[in-house]
C-alpha cells in the first residue's frame, strides 16, 4: 500500500467476476484444447468501475501535464516568439530535464504512488501522456506547435491537457453536438463488443488458435516462415487494433463530453482498409501518435536538413524506442503476495500467467521493418506495375497484400504482451463468453 493507493482502491489484478450465466457449448479443436469437444462457458459482463478508473488515471496524468506545460511555455515557447535563435540553455532544459523527467521518472513513480497493478491500466496511465510530452517538447523547440496553442500560456495548457486531437476550423474549435458525443459513445460500445468477442475467441484458443509456438525465442528464424505463426499474427494484429480503437473511442467520448469540442478520428480501421504502407501508418493507424511523431520528430529532422526518407526513418525509430520504454514500464511485476495467493484457486476463465521474461528490441526491429516498406513505396511505388495494381485490384486484395508484408515478423512486437498476463488484465473491462476454469485447475 502507498500513500495514494486508496484513490484507486480496485486493483483489477485478478478476475473475481462471477458469470451472469453458464452454457455448455462445443469447442473447436484449437491447439490450446485439441482434445476438447465441449465445455462449460461463462458469460461475464464488463466491470464499469474498471473503465471509470482507467479514464480517471488517464485524465489525472493529463491534468499533471497541463500544469507542467507552463514550464515548456515559459522557457521554450514564449522566448521563441521574440528570439531569432534557440539558446543552448533551452536545449539543455528540454533534453536534460523535461524529457528525461517525463520518460524515466514520472511513469514508474506515478504507478507506484497510486499502486496501479493492472497492466492495461498501466499502459493507459503512463503510455499516453509522458510520450506525448516528450514529442510536444521537441515540437516546441522546433516551432512545430500548432499556432493556436502558442497564443497564451492558457492556450498551451489546454492543448497539453488534451490527449486527443481537437478539431479546428478557421474560426476556432468546432463545437460538438449531442449527436457527436453520443456517436462516440455508440462507437465505444460497438468496439467493446467486437473486442470482447475477439478476446473470447483467443482465450478459448489459449491465444494460439493456429498452433504457433508458445516458447520459441522472439528472433528465432524458423518463426519467420511458419504458416501457423503467420495466421496467429493476424489475430494478434487485430486484437491490438481493437484494443486501441476501443480505448481510443472511450477517450474520444470523454474528451468530447468534457470539452464540448469535436475530435479528429483516432483509428480508421487500418487492418481492414489500408492499401499501402503510407496509407496504413500516415492516415489510419493511431492518428494521435502519428501527429506527435510528425510534429515531434519528422518535421524537426526536416528542418535540420534531413531528407524525407531519413526523417521518416527517424520517426519510425523514435516510435520503436518509445514502445520499448512503454514495454518496460508495463511489464514490471507489480503483484503483491496477497494477489498471488488470491490467484491460486480463484475460479475464473484463464489461469494466472507469470510475467514474461521481457525481451527488448522487438518493437524497434518491427518499426524499422515497416520503415523499410515505407521507403520502398516512396522509391518504386510509382512504377507501372504498382500503379496498375492500385487501379485494378480490389481494395480487399490490396489490404491482404499489405498486411502480409508484416505477418512474418509481427510477433517481434506482440510476443511480450501475448506471453504475459497483459490481455488477461484487459479482459476485466470486456464482456466475454469464455470457458470456465474450476478452482481445482486454476494455478
């Protein structure tokens, strides 16, 4: 227990929910239960307190950022409004104090202070705002901050406190209607149901529906050419997209309701509608991170003289590195002895999984792989064969071809999450229909 752990009393480490109903259902012979023909399933309703706590954790960090942003405005943005050059002291403040403080100190201290033990809540709590602060500090250094945010300290604080991208027109912020707000709530509920169904399927199949290895090394070359791994990687990509889309819609709903301002879309179904690497990463996948990387890495590198492809490579490298840091903060074991004792014999749908031995480097390698195809598209994308494909092939075929480029190595990114209890922790916020686990078999 810590001084402020009482603020969020529900730790959501173990799943103690009782099923609303149980039913006997046939089970497909997945690798995880190859001998089973039928089993008892329980339907679990999502825990509303989980979502209230998760959103509260995010907005608590946003408020802290809003207060701390006054330092960035006072010592970086305001002097740049009149100065023609950036003094060395400003770079020292940014790279020697502000960015290290938010990336290295704030995440672990905040998680310990509020005693956050759920891995998905930790991901939301320290994976969004601290990284946004780092990128927004760099964008302030290189004068890439949106012009409206530089008008005053209050404007910059308002810009900093919002994790989503607020919609603007020439006359200012676009006001949200009740229909806009309810639209985000509807989209959140739909995404919640889709995610719950997908995770129910993966839990039933022990997260390896097509029998990929459970204990192979991340960079084992044999996994690159394993069709079972390819197929499992499809579902790992889908569940990551669904998690981001669900939590993103939740944040869009909360932001719209609290500010009364429309927000730009967060995710645009990249795994189902993208037709090129640039379409996937620049126009559909996680537009908040894309905008931050563009203003915080790509444009500053261009201003420093880097070419377009080198700047894009720098953005993907920065993305890989911040995902490595996020992985570190999320995967630190935070279970108490009481949590582990409670887990033994707890009847629930999925046995406790010991935290994985985290292997670093996979996120960065995956992002550099994707950067290679972005570069390849820029170099040869205008050649005749590719233009013909874009004009004549059906969009679903283009999407399948695009996704297949990442399938051989997608496990580089997802292994630490799939092999830990990360998704088990996320399940507490989902409506799920999953196999019951008796207390005699829980370990």
